[in-house]
């Protein structure tokens, strides 16, 4: 079925629309994708209806390759298992991660540093004087550590894009080596357990990737933003010299799918 490929103009789409579309573009046809509640559901649903029809979705609560006829409200929603190849539980789907069959995982985080280390555990000196307790890993560390590549979807704020995160819940490309705290390549620490790492970070301002040294750089900036504005919303010296240009806006066809086919009830879309 043909879709309108006209690019939407600024004002014709919301930030959440662009986040969903940018995340969907990270899915390659045939990928096994581990997705969570919310934006990842919109992303994998859009990818399966456009550029990745044979991508397989795994939901953390236990369904594999479901094709729900309406958008689930969470990974534990019974709709996730409609036409699924497997309807089981946490043990089975995390076993798929352990086996190494998951190509891509979508995750979120409270803080990220320039090496892709992500914190979802706590703020402040964790274990000494914690200022704030966060939600915890919730599988974040396991999923990030066992998938071949991970895409993090986060809000862009200076306090979230840190020179050094307060706690490493999910390791990036360079991690602190115990007990010295020296930042060393992840592969050096993980050895045979090393599998992959963060492929990209998608924020409400831009798309970030990682260079050959494991350091974050700005790949594209979203319509309405500038590289300088994004730099000002980072606590570290972000490399903006490699930016390719503006993030491609959603097409009218993609927006139509998001609002009329994937989430017509407005469960996650405003």
C-alpha cells in the first residue's frame, strides 16, 4: 500500500512523533528487537508497517513475535500475545538475550555520559548519600549487555547528559575499572562476555552516535534545533564537528500510520 512520502513541516508534527520515527529508522528488516512500553512500541510498530516488515518484536513480559491488532498499554498487556510465536514469561525472553539472538534493544535512561554509560539507579553518591533513588535497572543492564546493539531514547537536558554519570546501571563503550575508577574500553573488562553496546542515543533534540573511540558525537539535529543549542544542553564537550545535518522529518504517511493505525486511541501519542 502506497503512503504519502511528503515530509511534514515544523508545526505539523510533535517531538514524540519524530522520536518514534527516528527510532523506527534504526530497525533493519529481519532484526529481532527487544522493546519496552511506550515509544519503543510505536517505533517497532511503525518499522513493521514500513521498512522492516519481517522484524520480530520481543516484549519483556514474555511474548515473542506478536502482531497485536491494537496497541498494548504495556509489555504485560494480553494484546501482546496476539498471533505470537511464543507466549511465555521473563525467563524465556531473557534466555533469548543470553543466546545472543537479539539484534536491537530499545531502552531509556535518566543520565548518560559521553561513552554511553547510562544511569537508571540513583542520583548522588550512591550507597553513601543518595540524593534520589530512581526506578532501578528493571532489566536495563541485562538487555543492554546482551543485545548486539542498543538504542537509548532520552530527554535532552544538561543535567541528564553528564561528563560522568552518578551510577553505571548499563555500561557504555568505556567503563570505570574497579577499584581505580580508570575509564577503560568495555571489551577489556568484559572479555568473552563482550557482545555489543549503545548504537545511538535519540533525544528530543537530536540523534547521537559513537566514534571509533567510543565517544559520543552529534549525528543529526532535529528540525527547530541547532547544534549549538544541543551543545549547550550537554555537560560535556560534545563533538558536533561530524554532524551530517538535520534529522529527516516524519513523512505524512508515517504520521498517518502512527495516529490512525498504530495508536488511534492516543495511548502514548497526545
